[in-house]
C-alpha cells in the first residue's frame, strides 16, 4: 500500500513538474534566444549575462524561457544558470536601502534595466548585490524588480 502511494506521488509530481516554472539567470554573454529548440531555428533576440529568466519547460538539451516582458524562446540548457537568481530593475530609479523597510537609510540607487544578484527575500523586500563580486549592496522592494520568486506580474495590462 505504501509503495503504491509512493509511486503514485512520484508519477503525479513528474507529470506536474513541467507546469511549475522556475527562475534562473543567463550564464553567458549575448545568448541567442531561438524560435524552436534547435541550432537551426531563427534567433529571435539575445540576452546578456546575468539577466533573469523564467524557465517554463525543458525539451532535451533546451529550455523554453520567458523574460520580464513576456518574450519567450528557446535557449541551450547549459547557457542557463539555475543556481544564481538575479533581479532586473523595472522603474526608472529605485532606492536601495540598508535594511528591508522604508525606515532604513537609502544607501544607493538602481536604474531601470540594471541586473543584480539576489541574496535573500524577506517580507516583500529583496536583498541585492553585485553578481560577479558576490557583494551585497542593500534592499529594494520586491515590486520594483523582476526575477525574484515572489515577483509581481509587471506585464499586467500591457
């Protein structure tokens, strides 16, 4: 009985697995995003190093990704880093604070289009920093960036 339930659970999770998208980042510079999972497929656009993407599904050695603007395409799996999560700043200018809350001092600012590594998420705030240097800068409101797991849908109403 336990074995049957275990197998049923495993099969259910396997079937549901592709339904759940996960966040990742681009692991190389100028990665081609293609119309289909093939090197012969048309290149739709390129994504720069560190850019956050949502991995929607996997097909062989390829992953289908979506960016913050709902553009989708296929990328060779080895070019995606699912171990480092990054955030894309959406508004023109965002305050970076010493701690997770409006009462904390502003220590820096980030501009639209900048990409930062995510170190932590807490109560609607995201701790961000420099990707390559692995250095924390501070905290931003989670609704100011795209790429965090608890991100809002910035494309609603587009």
